[in-house]
C-alpha cells in the first residue's frame, strides 16, 4: 500500500479542458471517491493516475515513485506504477476459467507453480468465489463477474486500487448487495483506493473522503458527513442527497442572526441558517425535504414559517406519495403519506437549519 499525492494536475484535449488544477493527498489505506456528473473529469483523472493517459501538466506520486511530473518530463508507464485497475466492463477473458483469468496477471509477472496457485486461491476466497474457479465468465452473474475482475486485480498485491464505476453495470438490487459486500471488503483490506462513481449513495456509503468534481475542477473535498451536512455551494447541495431551493430577495437581518427572504410571490421566509448575505441581494435558501413538513388543519409547530405552495402533481411511489410543489416560482419536492386533494398545500419551514448561498443565474427546473 502507498499514499497518493496529486498536485495541480491538468489535462486538455486541444482547446477542451477536461481537468484543471486538481490537487489531492490520499493517505496510505484511505478510500477516496471521485464523485460528479458525467463529463466532470473524474475518469480522466483516474486514467492519469493509472498511466493510461498522459496529463498536460502537474504531478502524480504514488509512494516513493514519481509517476508523472510535467516540469521534469518524468513519466512512468502503467505497468511500473503498481496500480490495480478494475474497469466498468470487467473485461474478463471469455475463453478462460475464473481461475485462469485471475492467474493471468501472475503469468505476466513470471509467478508460477505453487505460488501462483496459492495466490489465486487466496484472491478467490477474499472475494467469496472459492467454488467458482472452474467456471467460465458466461456462467457467472453480473455480481460474480465483478468480483472475479476484482480478484484478478488483487492477486498481484497492487500498491493502490483504482475502481472505475465497478457497480454501474449491475441492476439496482444487485448493486445494493454488491455495495454492502464491497464495504466489508474495504474494511478487511484497508488498501489505498480511488473509486470513481456518479452514484452519491455509493460514495457516501464507502468513502473515508469524497472529492466532488464539476466541469473538470474540484468543488469540495471532505468526509461524507461534511459533504452532506455542509455543502460548499448550491451545486454540491443539489448533487448530494435531495435538496429543495427557495430563491428570493434578502430583505433584512435581525440581531438574533435570522434572515428574512422575500420570495417572488411576496411571501416572506425567516430563517436562522448557515451562510450570510447582505440586504438587497438575491439569495438562495437550501433545505433538505426531510426538514420540511406539510401542514394539516389544526397542526401546531415550533418556530418557523408556513408558506403556501401550489400542488403541481403527485405520484404514488410505494408506501408514500411524492408531491411536486411550487413556492414563489421555485420547484419543491416533498413526500407525503397520503394523497392530497386540491391545488394548494401549506408547508412549514423550520426557523433553524438549511444553508444560505448567493443566488446563481442558473436555477433548476426540478428539485432532485
């Protein structure tokens, strides 16, 4: 195992900037996820670490090995970096058994005989495929193929493990089971790992830290709790978990620290939220749907604001109804136990909680 140090990494394809100013220090044994939407640069970064793609500038160091340095021209080929890479497609040889697939990297490294056999057996046991050594890839389920591909990578004891969306080809239920299994394996191995995903649940469940990327740049780095509870901006708040946004005009601040926000329909919201703004500025208030409450007649609440909302649509999603609302021109999503009649509902917003951000010019058309 080894630490990974990346400094000011950049990759350009002609005039297109894929990654810019990427810096990260991954500690020995740490599991770090690169998370972001398609095209944010996470797979390009992983390819640069693995040596599959030469960066434009910056530097990459794995342990004591300088894998790339744009200033000196240093560049190690993939086979000299000690990286283990698991692809999204698994890439198993169809004409080889599971054992033969797993043994293939050892053959390339001239490891044969009893040593090879022991390593293959140990790797298959680690991924819980002990009884599948003689099967061919087409005789395995998607989850079993994924584990076979991981065993093939672990068999030669890489310094660092690189996983490129390894669960994305699995169906929803199998992906959930595979995520639990991968979390257990992660605890056993404590191997330095870079995990690329666009799935926030995977990143939150598996990671020691998460690197949120957008448009080739790092937006925020932190623990899963920090990323979820203290998003750096509206992009992170919107991308991680489910967040509702209320945009309006900051019309005043009280000595108690509360902020008054006038929405575009004239309703005024008073909140004690993290963040700050000056009176007269456009402002965005972000709050998780779980913190909002649909108001029933006669229901009493603690401090907060009750807002009128237009009911746009509602869908039954099994055990609950998902309501699409609009408050002051802002799309909101909430869950309800039962179906609602009529065109309007009332929503209680707690006085404490949420985040304040400067309003961005782009506003989402749906809450997600």
